């Protein structure tokens, strides 16, 4: 059922709208952000209504915790809106790095959430606390867990489809909220059975996973903003594609600049020194077109005459 709903949203809001690659990418990002915003609003109103009705402070607090998740989803929305803007005089390579900035911001939020959960879990080791409201609370938080887990998988699915770390980071934020709701349910049941240690123990374990995820996202997004070297796989692909063009003897000084969904690549190729200017230019132009088509990137090729034939 969940997969059917995911595919239905994709068909209705993306596939039926456009087939342009860049627009598709933007629509995927906006769809995830929009669904997250709507879902968080629904959960916030549901938890707040039940919390007020039964007088449960913990449920009201969890409602505002869900409301705070709107921040990360709003950041994704803004990131994809700005990232989809066309290049301008100040940003000749576009605004795609805004997605990376959003990923970094969400990663920091995950780190803060994980640290906060560690503190709360340690405190509960010494001062156990039950969730008030009985089965009302269990029902609402169980629904919250299921719905939030779907939102997480939805974000992961779309994020992997368009290779968008910002969506994957938002998915981890959803899963964090889902696990938090599940832990409250399990902790409440455990405390009812006399297992006072269960809630804080699970909270500490999950907090560690959240911090680990946030740290990994922080490193990866930070590397991209600082200009991390391309993978060896990409370098090999560029070199193989270039030397496959007739007349190219060697490739060196490959540079790859990542601008979110767009890349700028520069490289030097060696051609026989006997080539005239027109022939060397034709070879370079063929390399540029071939790499641009295979990597969906802007490519600039510099020609060097082969030393032994110059």
C-alpha cells in the first residue's frame, strides 16, 4: 500500500508534469518537501488535539517536536527552489550547491537532535518517566511511527532516484522522529512491566545512530562545499572516454567541480605534435561532446602536443 501511494504521487506530480531532466529533479525535491510539510502539519494537529484532550504533556511536547521537523522540510523546499534557478552573472555555474548547503544544515540539526536525545536518555536512567494517557497515547504514537517511517522511505526513494543528499538527509530526520515515537511506545510498555531501564537504553542506542548519521552527512556535504577530489571511478571513466577518441594519446590534469546536479570538468589531452590546429581542435571538440553527453556536465578540454612528437 505504501509503495502504491509513493508511485501514485510520483506519477501524478512528476511524470505527468514534464520530461525535462532539470525540471524533473526540481519537481522530485519539491514533492518530497511538500509531502513532508503536509504530513508534519497533519501529525502535529493530531498529536496536539489528542494531547490537549487527554491532558498529556508528553504528547503535547512530542507534537511540537514534530512541528519542529517542518524546519528541515522547509529548508529542502527552499534549497531546491534556489538550486533550480538559472545561472546568472554572479553565479555562472548555477545555484545547485544550495542543495549541499541544505544537506549540511539538516546534518547539523541531526547532530543537535542526537545530542539532545543522549542527554534525555541519561536523565531517564536516574528519573524514569511514564507517558501519560494510556492507550490513547500508544495509538497516536504508533500511527505517528508508521506514517513517519513511510515519509522516511519516501524521501530515501526520491533522494536515491535523483542522487540528492538533501532528500536523504530529510529522510533520516523523518526516521529519527519515527524512532522517537516508537521508543515512547516501547518505553511506556516496558515501564508498565517494570522494565524501567528499557526506555533510556533504547534512547541512548538510537541517539548514537542519529549522531553517526549526522556526522557522516556533515563530512560528505562539507567535502563537497570545500571541493573534494572526484572518485577514482569517475577519473577512470573520464580518462577512458577521452582516450577512446581517435587522436588522443594521453589525458592528465583532470579537474571536476561539483555544483549540485551540475558538474564542470576540465582536462588536458595529448595529441600528436604533427596535428595542425584545426585537427587538434576537432579532436578536443569531440572529447568535450562525448564527456558532456555521458556525464551531463560542462566540459573544457586543453590540447597539448605530445612531447616526443613536438
